[in-house]
């Protein structure tokens, strides 16, 4: 008999209730830079050369942190 695997509970994502009506690029960069949780991900994205082979990877592009997800059939979303 195989033992059942424990499913880890999904942690909820903390988000700002309202970013405002119009979030411009500069404001997004500032919000990301001042977010202590994103700091480690931004550092990781800057240090690694992501080739897109992983299912999920981080990438800094024009000072903005992007998270890429590979979907079925190799399609990619960010």
C-alpha cells in the first residue's frame, strides 16, 4: 500500500487592497523596490541567468520583476 502524501496548505498572497486607478511604471518599480518580501526574489532574479527551462522562473526586465510560468504545450505566461 502506498502512503498518502501530505498536501501542504497554500499560503495566501498578501496584496495591497487598492493600488489606485492608474499605476504607472515608475510607481510599480517603487512599490516592488520597497517590498521586503520581493527583495529576495529581485536579488535572485538579478543573480541567475534564467533560460526559461524551469516551470517557474524570475526575471528582471527594465527594473521590473516578472514571474514566468510555463503552461502546457510549452506556452509561457507572465
